[in-house]
């Protein structure tokens, strides 16, 4: 019976402490945020929204380039709205209004 007691009271062999996660267990690369991008109906703006999705597949270090590119494209699209169709060039004669707006 002492043999049975010895087996029962003998501590189990120590196991190695857990090690850091193996590379295959590490989280995968960049993950999309899943933010919906709803087209607005303006082709120049919609193209920039599509470009913005490129950041989903880049490491954080690559986001700045995409954001600056999208910002530049949106700024150009807004600037184009200001330039819109209309008369170009100086007024026909000095003092003439530059547009057809004759309000005082």
C-alpha cells in the first residue's frame, strides 16, 4: 500500500511554461473595417470612395498615401464644381457684369 501512496503523492513532472504564440497563430495581416461606402452619384467623388477602400488592404504605414490621394481628388472634385459651366474670360466691356445676374 505504501507503493500506491507513493504514486499518488508523487508530483507530476513539470511541464514547460507556455511559449509565445507561433507565427501561424498570429493575427493575419490588415483587416478591412467593414465601413460601408455609399455612392453619392457624383462620378469624381464615387471614384475617390473606391480609392479609399484601398486602405483596407494596406498596413497602417500605407494609409497616409491613400488618404492624401483621396483628399486631393475630393478637393479637385469640389474645385470643379466652382469652375462649373459658365462664361469664361473677362466681361465684354469694362463695367459689364461677369454673369447674367443683373441684380443690384
